[in-house]
């Protein structure tokens, strides 16, 4: 297994960033390549059959596109459009041309160069849970998400090097929707130097966020449009529908040269056929339609293929995650993404209601599905509960333990003369131990990953320390991170200008979302 050269050294103790140095241990969590060989759910012929069926869906059945402008863009590209029914039928040649135009590698600019990321097959980028209306923790309980919660979750995301992008963590429901985009962007820009997220809720909000980001980064219009500095997530309305804000978002982000991560949300048995292959056929068709729209709006626009395909509980209709079907769907989506050659987004997640064994099992099983599928971006990798209704602070921390261990698997395992340790084998006699060996004493402080939320003490010591379980330890960890948070270095003048601009735009009424 190989990894990028380390830019910072650090031992992962209690979630410490790699800036917390420990001599002799150098691990770069910021630049990861997936070390896992991809696993297949289908044969090559079956992948071709799914791809062909998806093209049949677009060409013969079509997709309903609610935005007039998007239908016009499709029409100008050669699609058959019926405005009376809002149905768009897209030919194979249009899709093929779009796939040829879409970039295979996307370099995204963050707030500082060491946080820049590259999206391409083989890279590995993690995001925490996103889009939840609620938050929960052991101290304050379950509650509607607030602006204060959003800021705290940005701080936690900033703290961990293994998280590379800020997602739409929660919806701060104490902020009106017409000005909510100001608050979420403010928190991201002032509390983090990672790649930020912008909601696609209409051209007005999107353009305002582009302008605020452009000015905060000190960019010209040309600079901003030449490279992606932010991204959005586009969810289709399965089955076979693209709504107004999502279609407008695809066009707005493409024309501005910013990244759209296209993600059909197909739950087998509900919004998609009950079979893995059928659900993937629908998901693939919807993704291809959205990708085609971006390339018609601006050839070469940065776009990621994506999927979030799982199943439902057929007794209740409730979403289920971390299931065998979720795992298999991720593998199949990876095969389709590799056929296209595009960077792609996958997801883990949990339907559990609290941070317990069920939530850990579901999230980890979904995570391994994403890893073995070769996903570029893995979202909902930390903190996501209740099928996306809640982000848990404690689960955020316990999931981070797993992500950091995955990052350790991405690092190089050396095998030189010193590593083989023949001298140590000569030094220690049969029946002896290696605790005091010279080889051990030179390396023991930095030899192993140390747990952040785990506790390796024996039962007696654990009892003397208060018998704390992982949730209780996680509470102390997130509290410590927030209490000690310092944030990135910022230009004070730009922060002042950002706040002044937000104040002015808020006073003018903000920008209403489109629906």
C-alpha cells in the first residue's frame, strides 16, 4: 500500500490533527489513495447491460425536467422535448458526447494550498454526515439544528485532517431560508480552510454565495471561474424527475466552473425497483441525464458521478442503510463509474436512532462497501443517524476513529532491513519478550496508531477511571475539541468585509429559494 508523501507529521491521539507532532511518526491524512482493490458485484457483460438499459430509459422513456431553462438547454443539444408534459428524451449520442467532455480529474482549491483536493478515480476523500434537520448529543439531547450547531460541526470537521470537504452538515432551522445561505457560508469560511459547500436553492442564492466566496478568497471573476472553489450536491427526484432548484443548480454551477456532485437517491422498493440491478439502472440513467445537462451548459464543466442506493424496510417503508443490498449497490455503482471514468461519490450511513452497536455496524458496513467500490468521495462517513434526520456529536467522534484507521491503511507499510528486525530477533532469546529490546525502545512511542475514543485499559483500570463507555468518552473528546478550537489563520480585513457584505445583503432581504 502506498500513500502520498507526508506534509505534516503527527500522532493521532484524541483526534489530534497532524500538526500535533510526535517525533518519528509521519502520517498524511490529507492526501489519501484508496489501497483496496475494487470488488465487483456484476460481470462486465452485466455492467454493459445496466448501462445500455439506462440509455434506453433516457431515449425511450425520458426524464421529467421541471425547469423551463433546463428543457431549453436539452432541446438545443438535440434532445426531444415535450413542454406540455415536461418530458425530455435524451439520445445515446448526446450522453456519449457529454461523457467525453466531462473531466476525469478535478482539482479543487481550498482556503489554503495544503487543503486543496483532487477528485479522480483512485483518490479517497471523506465527508461527515450531511443534510440533517436535527442534531443530538448526550449533554443537550436531540433538537432542531441551529446556527450554533452548524458552527460547532464545522469546527469538528476542520479539526480532523481525514475529513477533506465541508458538507451541508445540518439545516440551521433558527435562520430563515432566505438568509440561511449567508450563515452557512460564513461559518465555513471563517471557521475552516477546507473546500466549502454551497446549497443549490436557486440562482439568487447561488450567485450571492459565489460572490461572497470570490471576494473572501481575493479572486477575480476569471480566477473564480477557471478553477472550482466550491461544490454542491444535486439530488434527482427518483424516479425520473429533475426539479427546478436542482436543474438550476446544475446549470449555475456548470457555467461558473464549480463542481456538481450528482446523486440520485434510489431506495429499492420505494423510489426504485426492488432489485439491485433495477435500482442501479434507474440511478445510472438519472445521473447520466444530469451530467449531460452540465456539459450542455458548459462543456468541460466539473461534475462527479454519484449514487446513494439502498433499500427500505418492506414492513414499514422506512429507509435502511448499511445493508447487504446497500453494499452490493455501491459495488455496482463503482463498476459503472469506472466504465465512465469519472470521479464519483458514494455514501455510508445508519438508520439507527442512537449511537449504539447497530449504528456502528451499519455505518462501517456501508463504509466498506464504498471503499471496496473504489469511491472517490464518501459522504455521511461520520455522525449520521436516523437515516439522515440527525447528526450525533458522539457518533461523529466514534466514526472518526474508524476513518482514521482507514487512513492508516492508506499509508505505506515499509519493509526495509530495520523493519524486518533481525537484530531484535537475535537479541531476544526463546521464551523472552520484546518490550525492552533496543529495536522496541527506539520505536515504541510512534510505532502504532493510538485510539482516540477507544480504551485499551484492563477492566480494573477502566473501573477505577469511572467505567466510561465509548459514548461518554466521545462526549469528552468533542467538548475538548470545541473548547480548544483556534481555527485557521484569516485575513482580518476580509473577514470584516465578508460580515459587512452579509449584513448589507441581509438588510436587503436576502434571496428567496426557488421551488
